[in-house]
């Protein structure tokens, strides 16, 4: 693998080489490498671009890496990845996309991921997005994540975009059956004229289902972010959305957390706060010997960690 | 500490005029400051603050020492975010630990007794007595005033008297302006 591909894999998936276990690496719209394990099968879709990842019931402590790298300008990559996770599993799924574009033509990756999560299964899903290369053309990423959660399942999603992406439209839709738990942690940093849109829709349809959405975003320069969440409680359920934004310069963050209780036993909470870095926090770190600039950097990196 | 610039006068630190120095410059000269109301963060952890203080030379044993001094177990606290999920008392003890970790020449504590009601007050007094650094402590607590070498009594932002703890406590007990002192506040 070339240096740029390795760098993108490292930054999006923490990989230094071909990963252990099952993986599918997609580069510039084509399959670069694939490996299945006894319990995890990866097959190409017959009708469209993408893969089915089939995880056998009772698969425990295994991981699947499905990174995507784009190193060409002018590529508009669209891919459908469907995960079928059997009952009683405990797995780690690492996705993510990195675009390195030095050309003068825009590149984009649109990953449509659907998760079917079996009963009593536990999934941790990490998705990192990054754009690298010169500023001649745009690097755009539009991930869509659909999560269908069966009884007693849990899904923890970490979605991270730390710079370099000109435009991102992130859509996440989930439906939770009884006793299912969904935890979403989102971290987004935008600079310059970048735009990042986020939309979460979570339907809590089963009793004792639970969702926790935490979004930390930092918008600098003239960048723009919009956070929209819609939590719908149709059963005895609990939903909590916390959206915190830090703005600086001429940046704009719009936050619209919506909650809709459609059952008398639904309990839904949303909290949203946007503002610049607090003076007290900067002063505290300056009393430890940091300059104002270093203090701000430290606060932001902690906020996005 | 340089948070508010003085309108007149001079501040000398070891003979050097530091009046015009910023917070950062004063900190780097060897002055540490403990806030009355510890500042909370979103995401920054206890270990992140200690890392800044110890200049990235991160020795877990060293961190343990400072946290143990304020009655906290490092194992339980190093990875805790410095946010409102910690109680006021825990935040205050961590604040004091971060001042001690700085190993500064001069420590300034702004009402260190505030908010540590759950923790043995005597431990706090012991910490001040064990320090080899100079401590300036802003306090309303007579037990803390009693361990000072020199007490400066302020009234409406003006120095009313400078003396030994005995002299000042006598004055406090007889002066109605000082009724806030002695633990009533």
C-alpha cells in the first residue's frame, strides 16, 4: 500500500497495516483487500456497489474493519454496506473514510450503512472521517447510518470528523425495540468555510428502550454547522440528547433538538448549549502556565476527545 | 495572579516587579493559584490538568502523591472528567492537588476551606503546615488564620491591620466589622 493510503487508514481506523480478523478495504471506488473469518462473512452485493457483512450468532470479541480511502480527484463514490449481526454477539466494527485530494476536482464518498442487530447483541461502531490534501478542490463526506435494534441489543456509535472535510451531511436513523440501548457520541470540528450537517432520528418503540445522544462540536473561522435531532418515544422509554457547541470567529452553529413523547411513560430530555470558550476555563489553564492560545487548544482538544 | 490588573501600586515577587506581568508570566515565575470556585470543563480530565502541570512528564506515582494528599485515590480519579458530575468537595480537593503539584514558590489559595465540608478540615490545615512554599491564603476560617505567620485583615478591600494571628483574632472578637469571621460565614 502507498504512503497516502496508509496515512488515511491510520487516521480513520487507527490501522498501521492490514488489520487482524475480518476486513474490507475500499480504495477509489474499488475493492483493495478483503478477509473473512469463520464467524464473519463479507460478500459483495450482486445488484449494486457495496457489501453484506454477515456476523454469525454468538460471535464474541471479534472486530470488522471496513475503511474507505479516496485518493483521486473527481470521484463520487456511493456504496451500500449492510450489516447482519446475529443474536448474542459482542463485536467491534470500525468504518470511516479518508479522502486525500490534491487535484482540482471535487471528491466525495457517500456511505449508506444499515445495521440489523440481533437480540442480546452488543455492537461498538467507530466511524471517523477526515479530509487531507491541498485546498484546490472539495472533499465531501455524506454518511448515512440506519440502525435496526432488536430486543436487548446495544449499539454504541462514535462518529468523529476532525477537520479537512468541506461538506458533510450526516444522517442517522435508529429504531429500538424493547430493552435496546443506543449510545451515540458525535465529535465535529469545522474550520474555514466548511459545512457540517447532522440529523439524528431515533424511534423508541419498545418498552425500556433507551437512547443517549451526545454531540460536541467546534466551529471556527467562517464555518457552519447544523445539528438536528428528533427523538420519538412511543413506549415506556428514556431519551436524552445533549448538544454542546463551541464557536469562534464568524462561525455559526444551529442546534435543533426535537423530542416527541407519544406515550405517557416516555421520558425525553434535551439539553443544548452553544457559546465561545468560557473565560474562567482559559484563566484556570493560564494559571498553570499556559498561554491563552495554548489554553484554548487544550480546552478544544479535551472537548473533542 | 494578574486576573485583575491593579489600578495603582506595585507587586514585587522576590524583588522583581511583576505588576505588569500576565497570568501566564506570573504562573511561570512560580506563582500558583487555587480558585475558590474550581473551574469545570467538558472533556478535560483530572490527568490532563496534571499533565499540563508536570510538563507532560507524566509519572503516575507523582500524581498519586498529590491526589492522596487531598484524600483522593488516583486510580479512581485520574480518568474522571473535570465536570459537574464531580461533587463540589471533590472538585475543591482536586483544585488543591493541582496547586500542590505545581511545586510553586508561592501558593495563593482563595478560600480553600469553602466546599470541603465532607473532608477532614484538619487535613487541609496539615497540608498548609507541611508546605515549604510561601502560602497566601484568603480565608474566613479562624483555624486557618491561627496557623499563619502574618495575618492581613482586609475590610472593604482596604488593609485594616497587619499582625500575628493572636493580635488579629483579638481584634476580630471585639470589632463588629469582623463578625463574618470565625466560621460564621
